[in-house]
């Protein structure tokens, strides 16, 4: 117990360069090491690095901002609104409905308030009746309204997308399948986000909302924990986590890696985890620890570790011994 206390006292917060040097001793593969280190530096101290489960023609390391969700602007609305371009909205309200909007009368109250307050609004739902789309589209094109309907995909991934968008927006999900009445939605209950961008050609909704940063972080942790216990649909969780990144970097490995694609992905994943743990829990320099260790078994164990790396992660060392 005395040795453990002495070891824990030697733990300290290290610089990024020191952690990079430590990992270099653990990951000698230059390809995976270079990709991981580049992404970490691009993300910065507060950013997140996400390793995509999909592949691209060549390896892409891309910095992203905002929470990005695959959504579709419905065709009738696009035609009526002449909405074929990217549109950015400042301080829009976001209403998220887990159901289909069948009639204009169901949302007439909130679109009237949007008009009166001169505030844009995004309505995310499973679908919209053609009459609803046309009404919103005509009024958008004439400038009377700035209300945009968005549809989430009907698949295993899209099944939970409305919930993720609601978390990012900080709003309650309206679930018509559980008895919530769409027409009962109050304007005051719909939350405002900092900004949103809708790109119909890329089929993407991007939301910026710093107010929900902590709740999104908790939601990501919940999904990661759930992903570990449900490997059969790990890719679905991976796509959801990618959407919930906020500020960060996405790594998509290229197919040009050939049969090295899988092992490179595993090495990068381990590399990122080591960097994350070292940054979070601190490190220990074994040269500082060995002189104060009395237990022979622990001392021998530390000397063995020192043959690989002189700097080790505090938590991993304390748990290991």
C-alpha cells in the first residue's frame, strides 16, 4: 500500500509531445502513427477524434464543426420553395417529431408563431403530407415563412436519429406513436439553437448549439457503453457517434491500404485510446518511481515495463500492479 501511494504521488500531467514520445515506443507502425498523430493535432485539446467504420478511396482526415445529421428536404417542399441551395439559419427553433405530419392544421399554431415572431424554424419528422410540404414551400418562397421541414431516414440508423437531434437541440421529443399530440405543441416549448445549416444536395443538417455540450457528452458516453454490449449493430452506433461529435476530426481510412486496412484501424484505435487516457489520467516517469519502491515484486515489474517505455499511464500502472 505504501508503494502504491508513492507511485500515485509521482503522477503528473504531461505535454502532448511527451505523450507522443511514449506512444512511439508502443506503436512502431509509421502509417497508423502518422494518421493518429495528425488527427490529434488537428482536433486540438478540446476536440474529439472519431475513427470511421466506413472506408473511402484514400485516407481522409477531416475537421468538422457542428453536429451533422443525414436528413432529407422533401421533394414537394423543394419544388414549391425553390430550395435547391444551402441555407443557413440564425437562432432557429428546432421542433423534433417522431411521427408523420399529416395536416397543416397540426402545426398551424407553431408556424403562425414563427411568422409573428419573425423567427425561423426547422421541423424534423418521419414524413410530411404533400399538402403540408406545399403550404410550407409556397410560403417559404414568397418570404412569408421561414419554416423548413426535414425528414429522417426510415432505417435502423434513422430509428434513433430523431432522439439524437432532440438531445443536441435540447428539446423534448414529440412522439405521436406514444400518444403525444402534434397540434398540442406550444411555441414556448420549442427550443432555440445558435445556428443551423441545411444542405439539400448533401442531405445534411448541421446544428451548432453550445448550450447542450454537456448533455451531448453524456449521451455519447451512454451510446459508447451500449455499443460495447451490442456488437451486432456496432456500425449503427458508430454512425450515431459520428453525428454527435460537435467540434472534432473524423478519420476515414482508404481502401488503398489493402489487406492492411483492418490492422491499421485497430492500431489507430489503440493509439487514440492511449493518448486519451494519458491526457485524462496523467503519466508516471519510472525513473522517478523506482528509487522509492520497496516491494521487490513491484520493483521487478516496473523494471520490466521500463524496457518498453520509461513513461507510462498512471491509471494503467496502478491497476496493473
